[in-house]
C-alpha cells in the first residue's frame, strides 16, 4: 500500500507542478498556455480518482479517472491545433471524452472490456494527436513536435501492452492498482511521457517564437512583404542564377504617385489600408518565383527572374509585366473611413504609379549599380508626367 501511495503521490505532484508552472507563465506572458495548464491539471485529478478507489464508489473512480484523462488528451489535441494553426473538426476532438465516460460506465463490471475500451480510447487520441503533429511538421519542421509525437506514441503503447497482456493471460488487469513491478512500470512510463510532452511543448513554443522573430526581421510589419534585407539576399542569388542560366532578370522600382495627399486628407490609417492592398495586388500580378518587397513609405520593388536569354525579348517581357502591374495597381480601391460620429464609410480611391526598370544578366553589375539604374529610370518616369514605365537604357 505504501508503494502504491508513493507512486500516486509522485505522479500527482508532477502534474500539479507542471500545471502550476504553465499557469504562472500563461498569466504573465502567454495566455494561450492557460489551455495547457488546464490540461496538465487534469492529470493529477485523474490519479486522485484512481487513488480513491475503494473510498468512493467504484463507478465514480473508474469513470471519473478515465474520463478526466480522456478530457486531458482532448485538451492536448486542441492545444496542438492552436499551436500549429490547424483546423480539426471539434466533433473529432470533443466527441470522444463523453463516449469514453459512457463506455466505462456501461462496462464497470467487466474488467477485461474496460481495459480494451481504455486501449481503444487512448489509441484514438494518440492517432488524432499524431495526425495533428505530423500535419504541423509538414508546415514547420521542429524538434519539439517530434518529442511530443514520441511521448504520445509511448503513452498509447502502454495502454496497448496492458490490453494485450490481459488477453494473453500474462496479467490479471489489476496490476495497475496492485503494488509491484508492472504498476511501477506503468506509472513511471506515464510520468516520463508527461514530462517528455512538456519538454516538447516548451521546445515547440520556443521554435515558434524564434521563427516569428526571424519572420519579423525579414518582412515589413504592415504589408507582410519582404523587406530590404531579403531583397539584398535574393538579388545576389538572382544575379548568380542569371549567370549560370544565361537568362535575363529585371529589377522594378515602383513609387505610388501623390500618395502623401491621401495621408494628408484622410490620415495614416487610410494610407496603411492602401499600402496593404497594393502589396496584395503586386503579389497577385507576378509569379510565385518573383519577389515583392516594400522598401518603405510608398516605394516597392519587384525582382523578376528567368525572363529570356535574348535581351530584346527580355526587355519586352519586363515592360509587359511592368504594364500589367501598373494596370493592377491603378484599378479603383475600396477603402474604409470613419466619419466624425464614428460610423464607417466606403471611399473609392484611384492612384497612379511610376515604375523604373533595370535589366541584368549575371553579375556584370553590382547590386548597388543595379539599384541606381532602376532609380534613375524611376526618376525619368516621375518627370515624364508620372503614371509611366521607363526602362533604363544602357
């Protein structure tokens, strides 16, 4: 009895400690961790139900303990969906816990059936969590997700081994409640899997924070397009690829004509709306291999690759793309504005855009020289009356 009490107490203390730490962090920095704190708080609660077996009705101990753990796994699944930003039907997540409780109630007098029911329930949760984790890995590979995957698989394996042992005659099914080697192994593996899950969770959040920090360092916070740092890297790569392939590329510098007038008349918020929509239209106007960059203010850059080996055809393609971009950006915009009474209104706005284009082939020009050529062409477009496309003449 002392052994079983110590194992229960250790598992409960581990669960309480993990839940308390996560709740503390959630309250101070990341409220999303509150969901995880609740999930880990259910772990010691489930063991408390098991520990009170014989002191409370068996039905309450069995259904309460197993139902609490089923709810814990559902919360794990919900938390992982949020972590990986995946959409899973709520029915698949929250439907099994009530069914698990119902099954344990109906099978309260059949130990073998309860063990099988528990194995099926845990396997279902393991498969669902494995699906969420592997789907998350396809989006963002990380060590944290693999640790969680191993922890869940190991936890499910414990239940499956228990079920197989019962039907093979190696176990009576009561070893979970009886002091001995089997109980020690079950409880120790359960605690190990829980701790491993938390480690994987911490690593996953750390990896997500690092990825977000890197994304912010490489993207414009307003339009979510690449920034100057990314442009420098991709332009150097484009120059190298152009040298190897023999295909021309082009650098397009765009400036929204009289953008300041919109800001002065309607405020910066209206200008921000316009810049965001411009960024979306630019992305739609070029291919996935092309790069859209916001340099700052109302100035954008497009980096085009693989135009053509023939310089005449390359210039023609670059000019055609520039005019297509110009046509996309000059279509009317529907912007929201607020009147003095706080009511939202739609404002139709049109703009013009000036574009300077500079072609490149290989690394004959430095990045700085290429920018100067594109800027010079943009200057000519501005002074030609705006709303124009000008290619730099070598």
